[in-house]
């Protein structure tokens, strides 16, 4: 039986059809002209070259304004329901590249209130702990604290709530139900939450007392929140937030994105070297059942998460990636060899990341916005 694709801000399941998502969400694909305009500022960018960031809303508006001398700012975030996994890092990595290329400010929202409201098993103490842990992972990527600020909704509530009320006054329950699928059993906090998530999309405009464009780099499942913001912000006198969407890094199981709810198929930034090796070596692949069949018939890199990890993060050289793809298809390489190589690269990456994560503890106060 074919598994149905489900993509919401809280759940992603099944085989992902990105063309269908673009159509359903009303997004635009980034065309060659836009890629070239971005390349002018970002150079030969890995995430753009591989079309990992592939869709947008009003990206042309952002570039037009910037070229007129009107700077935009960046905003995205994360829901701290657990430890960060490496799939979460992609939007922050790309945001850092955008920030450095355009020399702009950046707000990162950690929606601890959301996770408390939507996850029955999480206490307020749990989400506050994960907010701290997730912030360390973001800081470890090397952001400039002068231009980058991290918002915990709980700790910046005095500022956030006042602005969220302005959004909530314009947002009807019928709209929230239509966009998010809420029912009569949904708690009222969950219904209100999207008003809080909208705030950073106009917060800099409030601070500067003038309209400033906002660009949101994010995974495509979060798009519904920003559709709401785009509908309401012009009614409050602000620009619609622009956005650029990325694809999902898959989990190490069969199908679907990497998810904290499936810990054995996700690589967390806090995993030790043995955990990394165990998860990678036990992962699903596109290979055949035996070495003999693999050598005779070849594998299917298209459905293999191990190959996708090289594609998304761990092999920047396109020629080497192409060789890996072809060798898999021709049966010249076995799944065990690919897994060993990927395990080695992830272990090296996370060993460095974890060192930077420890250093981040000393400077976290420079990044956090608090009332």
C-alpha cells in the first residue's frame, strides 16, 4: 500500500513529492535567473548549486530592494522539542552564508512555547532546557553576536506578546483551522501560537520604526506559518515576509525526513562517535540484499539516505558525487563501503562541532534577547 505524503509544521511522513508541495503551497521554483542573481552575492554556493534551496516567495522583491540600497534582515528558527539533529542545521548554515554575503541582521526564534503547547509529554522545564541546548548548536556554527540575536519566546515574552496581539486581532479561527487543520479539541494556546511565530517577520520594522523587508530561509514544512504572516502583516502596515525553502535531509530509515521522534534514524549533534557509527552502519540503503546481487545489478542511490547525506552535506565536489552515483548504479561499490565513509565524515564534522558547542556556553549571553 502506497504511503500518503503528509507535510505539516509538526509532521512529515511518506515519500516527498516536492513538485506537488510547491503547487499545493503556492510557491515558486527558483529559476535560473534568480539563481544567477543570488550567485552574484553568494558565489558558487553549494546549497544553491545542488538546488537544496529550491523554492521561494518574493525572493526577487528582496533582491530588488537590496539593489536599490534597502537592506533586508533574516529570520528563521527552530522548535526546541529535543536535541538538534544535523538536518536542522541546514537552514542555519545557509542563513549564515546569506548574512555574510549581504551583511545583514538575523533573528533566530526558538519556539519553546509552541513545543510546550503541541507536545503533551513536554513540560515547561523540558522546553527551556532544549532551548538552551539548541541555542548552543546555532552559536557553534560561528555567527556574529553583533548581528545575530536568538529569541526564546518564553524569555522575550514581554516584547513578543504585545506584537503577537496585533497579529491575533487580525487572524480568524476559520483561517487558522483552514491552514493548520485545528479542531474543537485543539488547545487554545496552539491556536494562538502562529501569532507569536509571525512576530520576528516584522520585529525589526517595529524596532526601526520603518518598513524593512524580511527574508526567511526555512524547510518547506514550515511554510503554513509564513502564509498566515504574509496575509496579515500588510494589514498592520508591514511588508509581506519573503522566503526561500529547502528540501529535507532524510532520516536513515526508509522514507521521510530526519526526525527527532525517530532517534535511531537521526544523527543528533550530541551523539557520540559510537552512536554515529551504529546509526549509519544500520541505516537503510538503496542496495541489493547480497554483495553478489549488488555487483550484478547495482544499487539505487535515488532512494538511499546514505547517498543523500553525501548530496546534502558531506561531498562538496560534484565530480566525486557523480562518480559515487555511477559506481553505485553499476555495482562497483558496496553499501558497507559507503556507510563507512559517511560514518567517518559525520564523526569528523560532529567532533569539531561539539568542541565549538562547548565554547558557545561562554558566549551564549551575547546572543540571547531577554526582556
